C-alpha cells in the first residue's frame, strides 16, 4: 500500500508564525486607530489577513507605519498566553468590539467558531494575549514573539471585504500580510509575487486580445474574442478527442432545468445560494443549470432499462453552467458566473469502480502532462465537521472504502483532507503546481453512491435483479474559463505552438515582398498552420517586436534572398534567430512541434 501523506498546514510552525503575525498586526492597528473595530484574522496559504472597521481608508504610508510597529512589538519577546473564558467573560472583554460580540454569540450557541465558520458543537471559548493586546482565538500560536523573524514579515495590500462575506453587511478593510522563517524566503516570495503580477491572466488576456469583461453585459460574464474562442475550441477539442479515445460518449443536456430535479438530487439544499433566481412558467419553476449530474442521471434513466452488459457507460459534456457567485468573489476567468465544465459521469457496477478510476486517472495524467503540469499532488477529500453532507453513513463508508481501494490499487500517493468532500461523496482532487509554485486544483474524480438512488437510476444485474449503479463524477480541466486563466499565467501568455491562436506571422521587409509573403501564408494554411501576414507599413523590427509582444511562436521574415530561394528567415518569440531556411524545412519543423504538442 502506498504511503498516505498527511498535510496539516495548521500544525506547522510557519502557520503559527503567520497566525501570530495577524494578532501583532491587529495590535499595531489598534494602537494607531484606538476606535477601530476588529473582526477576524486567520492565517492563510503563504500569509495571513485581518479585517478592520476603521475611521478612514488606509494609505500606503499607513501600511509602512503599521509594519514598522509590528517589528517593534516582535522584538519585545512577548509570550502568547492562552486563557479559557466563559461566554459572559468574553462579552465583557470585547464589549466595545461588535464583530467579536457576534462571534462570541455564535460560539455560545454552538453555531460558529471564532473565524465565523459553521461548527457541530459548542467549543471552548479561549483568548490569546500578547503584551497589551487580547484577541478571541482558538490558536495555535507561537510561544513568544521572539519566534517570529522581524526581517521576514511584510504587509502586502489592502482590499475591501464584506463582513462574513455578506454583501448586505458592512464593508471592512482587509490587510494582507505574509511571514516567513528567513529574509531570503520572504524575498523569494516577493519576487514570485512580482512575476505573478506580470503573468496576471486579466492583464495578459487584454494585452493578447483574448477576452474582455463589460459592465453592459455584467460582472463574471466573460466575452471571448475570435482568438479567445479559438483557444477555447482548441482546449475543448483536445480533451474531447482524448475522451473519445478512452471510450467516453459526448452528450448535450441544455441550459435550463426544473428546480424540482435539484431538490430530489440534494443540490437545491446545498447550492441554492449560488443558483440564479428561479424562472416560473405555468406553475413550473426552472433554474439556469449550475451543475450537470442530475441531467446526466436523468438522461441515463430516460434511455430505458439498462443491462449490466452496457456498463460502464461514460457520459461527457462541455456544458455551460451558471452560478450566481458573489460580486466580491469574482476574479477574472478563475471565478466567473458563466462557466463551461468538461464534466463526465461514469455509470458502473461496484466491481468496476477500480478499473474505471484507473482509466480516469490515466486520462487525467495524459492531459496534465500535455499541458506541462507534471508536478501535482492528490488529495483524498473526506467529510468533516460543519459541512453540508447527505446523511447516509452506510453509503458514505462504501464510497470512501471504494475510493481508497481504487487509489491504493493504482499505487497513488495521496494525503487526506477532511471537510473537502462533495455533499454526496468523497473525492480525489488533483492539485497541480504551476511554474511559480502556486497550487491549483484542476482535476477531480468523485465516487457517488447517493444521487443515483435518489434519481431512480437502475440497471439489471447478472442475477436478473434491479440494482442501482455507482456514478463516478470526473472532470479533467475543471472549467474551460478557469483552466484558460491558469494556462495564461502558467505559460505567461506564450502558449505551446499547438495551442497558440496565431502560430506564425509573415513579415515582408518591403512592399515588393508582399506577394511572396501571401504565397507562403497560403501554403502554410494548406497544412493547417494558423498564420497571418503583417502587411502594415511599419519597419521590420517594429513588426518583430509586435509579434513578440503578442507571443507568436514563429516570425518568418521574407526579403529578396528568401524570395529567390523559396526560403523564410525564422525568428522565435524568445529572441532566438535560427535564420534563413527552406520553406519545406520550416514546415516540417512546425508540423512536428504541433503534432508533439511541445
């Protein structure tokens, strides 16, 4: 059996350093703004934040002053002292802090923890004090501020954040910070952040002319240009072709579904907050489709009685879904309200789970490798406290055991994470690192013993009796929009040749070379290469720079020599200049690189 890697960021010293830094920041802010109201300040991946209700907007100078004061507090070597208190004692301690009072009431009622997350039972209420500052907190923290390196902290930015993520609640100022063990680690992180800004898909998407957002259309609804739509088509066609080779069949199930179907599947209770408002016609309530599972299961049922001999049956669909995400949570292409999911549902017998998991795993590995995501981890996502899950312990146990068995049989290394499961079953989530070392959850395989029974799916088994199939939910790239956003940043806009909207630009040196340039372009197009001719009256070097800015893989300069010898002078977007070569030689090179998807 492979090693099961446990990943508990909350148990690391770095997590405690960051959580403690958030408290120190809150102390420094309160010293600067004594009337400030403090909310929550958790550690997050690669840093921390704290939310404040302040008398005025913060300035960059404010952040510099707060950061300076934080270093002074750290150098005082203040211990973090934990104390358990009653709800009444906590209310008295924070009587002037309304956001803390609300959290204490949630703790008292056993509904929310001190970060505002749902919980199952009443927790112990505790505070942590360093020096003159006391905060409501369950921890953990460092023993003393001396464990924090004052040269390895940095305040990064300020953003607006609604209290409890509710647009109807007050808008607070959220200060983001980061903390590391050494100054060198901090500097490396800041360099990566600068590189990430250069690669921001929202910035590059506009510069490369791929997509736009318009207030006239609405937030979270991207508009794709011809180049952007070509990218989408290439991405989806590639996955479609791979899926077909692996035995998947593609279906289509529309955009609108009766609300009642989601009530029966369980999605209504768990997703109604992100569904677009209902549409009512002749006493029938419809919803824009936020997920595919119930539609695919309905299609399976409507196709008639199935035999075990038909299974596994693999339905795949590139379906546009609609989720009413909160405005403050929208983020370019990586969080949208209109999304196209490369969804698949595999109907199989319990005995087929292992082989179908392996098939889906092989497919995912092939696709991720093609996109140069070779460094990824697998998370076994399980139920956890506070989540919304269908209550059926027997089926959950079956699903978890089946998923573990399949992962172990494939020799897959994985780590466990509670509270990350889907509401109907456990998942194997594939978390890939991009070139900057950032984690992105991309692919998933989920085991579902619950929804097929709820929606009446069945097949006739070898014993002649009716049985309920198991459904494996599987996505390779997740959604086209989000994956495209990730790819733009992963490649810094310089897509592999096979994926580039424009693969070659012909650059005639003078007007007398235009006819030859168009002749070459026509030949390249005959071989399926996406090519443009830059016939502007700009200078050659300007045209080359523009093509490099647009991340075009090949620039083909043509002048007298090239025209006489049926050649092109090849330049690459990285600045390399291979020089003049026969047109047929370039054509073979390009076709080989495109075919190999390198």
